[in-house]
C-alpha cells in the first residue's frame, strides 16, 4: 500500500481554482483507495473534521483557517472493456475528468464529447452530476464505488441509488457521508453523438438533434468553453473561478410566465409544470455587465460570462461572497427569482 502523502499545512487559496481560502491544518494526498479510507477513518475515529476534495474546482472556502484534514482523493487508473456494443469504462476517482473524455473518444465512444473540458476529477463528477451542452454524467453512469463513513464499509451504489437530478445527487443531500473511490460508465460504441444543445449544434454546423463526429464536437465544445472562460488557464484570470456560480433556477410555470419572453428557458425532464430558466440572462438583464466589480473588491463578474465570478488576483473569499450576494439581490429585486449557488461553500455562507 502506498502511504498517504502528507503535504503538511497548505491553504485552500493554493489548491483551488478560485484561489481563495484560509490555511488548512493537514493536507493529505491519498493515492490509493486504501490510503483514502485510512486517512478518513483516522479522522473519523479522532473526531477530527475531514474534508474530501478532488481538484478543488467547485468549492468556495472561507478565509478563516480550517482546523482539520483535507483528504485529496487521488487514486489513478482507467480500464475500458468493449462488451456487445457498449464500452464499459471504469475510472478511479483521482483521474482528471477530461482525461476520461479523451480515453473514451480514443476507445470509440463519442458519448462524453459534450462534457469535454470540465475541470476537476472523476470522483467529483457524480457529486453535482456534472453537465454541459445538453449532457450530464448521469446519462451514462452505471455505478459508484464508495467508502460509506456512516456504515464504515465499501459499497457499490447503482445509478438509481445515487438520486441524480439537475446539478444534484444523493451525495449533496447526504453531505460528506460517502467518499467516491471509483465510477463506472456504460457508453454506446459510436464515433458520433447526438447534439441536443442549440449553440453547440450551430457551432458544429448540424441541426439540433442530429449526430456529429465526436472529435468535431469536442473541438467545438472546447472552443465555446474557452470563449466563455470555462477552461482552466492560469494566464486567464476569468478562469480563476468555480465555473458557473449559480445554477439555472427551476421556477413554476406561473413564475416563468412573469419573465420577459427573451429569457431563455430549458425543459426539465422531471416535471411538466416547472421550467428551468437562464441564470446568466437574469443576471445580465438585472443590470450586471461582464467585468462588473464592487468598489475595492478583488472579485469581479467574469469579463466573458455573467454567470461566473472570478478572482482578479487579490480576492478574498469575503469579496467573492459579497459580489455573489449583490448579484443575487439584483436578480431577486428585478425578477423575484432567488439564485442558488452551485459550488460547495466551506466554512462560509451566502
Ligand atoms: C472554469 C470552470 C468551468 C466549469 N464548468 C463546469 C461545467 O461545465 N459543468 C459542471 O457541471 N461543472 C463545471 N465546473 C465545476 C467543477 O468543474 C465540477 O463541479 C467538478 O466536478 C468538480 O470537480 P473537483 O474534482 O474539482 O471537485 P472539488 O471542487 O474538489 O469538490 C467538489 C465537491 O465534491 C466533493 N468531492 C470531491 N471529490 C470527492 C470524492 N472523491 N468523494 C466524495 N466527495 C468528493 C467535495 O467535498 C466538494 O463538496 C466548472 C468549474 C470551473 C472552475
């Protein structure tokens, strides 16, 4: 067994994409399943706070010190097996999500191409059911192997047991109970993929609902994502963010009817009397422009996308939260719709 690597004290600002947050008592990089479990069990036995992290791209961490242990889940390994027209791809939690997308394309499946370029690790992908351009991981996820901190055992959860919804899952409802160790997907063996998202269809040059070559879809997605500051790039401070700061609100039909016709609406498969509306549009229409900054704040609205809050280089967590509160109150005052944060807030509230 490889021992966990104790990095000693580090800070959330050094290890997260938003680059804010205080000093952490102990930072452990656990490179095997056994090391992950050992580190977590040790904390649980001692009653010491333990936070499980992947790549740190969807967390907003308090400026205050965290007097506990961060366990970065880092086991590696991807296996692919072609079984009767389906590609079974099993990945350890510590693999980069985008590496999994590339591996699946190379193995003959284009299914994950719309999810290209999403930062973070495979182990975090089921937590908020990551999604983009009309696809989400729950479309293909078969099972998740976890360490259950309540039952103190390794378990295999089926997709159904994960309780997936729009940017949510059982892992968000039962926060911190499960440590994801491995994720399995079944992907159709097909080098093209159906393009259901209008902006992507137009970028690829096909009709909505038509199929397109997976490599072409990936290129178009990466181009679109870069233009919105949604691909991590240390030289582009718009990407010093958590991606979208707010989820698209799901509102009742009655509320949706009060919104201007121009507000983009998306279907919600789970309900016919609810509508998902565009948070980016609501923010822009409530008077917040790209690049907007409160005075003396190191945080700003991304210059490329009104849904992202970026660190200009000097932001504190409090700067980020203050701007998020401002955006939320502008939208509530103008449209009566409450924006809800997408990232996990650690040691702080909005
Ligand atoms: C520029 C940018 C663009 C983005 N674009 C998208 C997008 O298009 N779609 C989208 O859905 N998201 C997007 N995100 C958000 C983010 O990339 C995803 O949520 C990603 O899955 C987070 O992965 P991570 O490994 O960085 O998770 P972390 O930030 O490390 O953790 C996120 C949450 O998951 C938990 N967690 C992490 N790993 C594990 C594990 N192994 N077991 C149990 N719990 C765990 C953490 O405790 C935390 O609550 C974007 C972020 C950025 C910065």
